[in-house]
């Protein structure tokens, strides 16, 4: 199974190659429709193939709203801008027209709406922006299965879950929500308390190797590809998804005041049981 881990590295490699041929590197600002509550979008395209986009709302500072942040890697061939959004794990492409050294126009092929971007300066990220981008890059790159001599990690970025198994011990099962802050990895219990039970530092991370240091001890993992969940893991993940669905539906019911799903006990023939 092709994972986001492999896709990101391919995308970065392509982006790095193309930026050398056709550059859109820089900081660009696009004024937005204030009637829709927006102010502007500021997007930074870096030389090493990353983008960082800041969507500001009208009077957002005054009302404590936003801004929204989008980030990932990009590819630009001179006529099409393709983006991989790390936060939302999706891809999109936009035709670029009327391009000059100071402006370019981007078209949304779904709506036909055009947006004009104006050059504001070099494409550099500050320390906080770099740290945020690194956090999301590490979060996505962890997707898949990793194995050391002592542990097996199965990571599902779509759910924010990391499963821990032990080679040769099928009864060992531990899991948690994982959080990445720069190179720091934290695991929190899947519970109401959400207690942190593991903290490690990622010291090396490439296409095949991952090294995590915890309490001064380094553990090296090799990438093993897709998840290949066994029956226990698949059952636990399914139960987790069912739980999230029930919580989401309950929240919706509380908001709109309508109970969308009513469950009744029935026998094998569908007759109601009381």
C-alpha cells in the first residue's frame, strides 16, 4: 500500500527539481472578498519546495478570529501549481496565467473564480513557521509500519493513532494519540484524561530509517511499508472509529436538537424486543 510517507518524499523531490527550472519562490499576497469576511491570503513559496499559506479574516485580530494556516509542499511547472496539503492530506492543482515577475493569476477550475497574487518579497520562513511545518511533515512521514529489534510501530496519520507491538509477543498491545512538535514525539492515552505516557525526540528521519531518543537511549527503526493490521489491531481501530462516530453524532444532535439515529433491539427476524 502506498503511504503518505512515500508520497511526500516523491513530491518534495519533484518540487525541488522544478523550482530550479521555473521559479515561483517568494512571498505573495492575494486580496480577498471582504464581503465574505476575508482580508487576504499570504503565501510563501520556499526554494526547497515548501509552501506556507496564511488566510486572514477581516478584523480578525479585533474579534480573535484566525488566521487559518495551510502548509505543505508544492510543484510548479510554469503553468500549473500543484499543492500537497500536509495538514489535511490532500492534493490540488491550479492553472496559473498572466504570470510576470510581480504578479500571477491563479484560477479555481471548480468555480471559475480567479485570484491575483502580488509579489511582496523573498520566500523565507521564520523560526516558528519552520517549526510548524517540520511538525506536520514528521506527523505525515510517520505513516506506515516501523520496526526495531524491540518494538513495532504502526502509525495511522488519518486518525492520529500510533499502535505499539512487541516482536514475538502477540499479547502485547499499547496505543495512543500521537502528537509531534518539531522533532518531539508524544504519546497520549486514548482516554478522558489523555495522559502522556511517552515522550521521545526524533534525531534521524529519512526514507528508510527513524531514530527516537527516550531518556538518553536511542531506538532505531526501519520502515516496513504499509500498515497490514492484524485482526486485533483492525478491531481496535474499528471500535475507535465507531466511538468517534457516536460522539460526533451526539454532538450534532445537541446542536440541532434532532436525534438522527435511534437504535432498537430486535431479534433475528427483525421483531422489536422490549
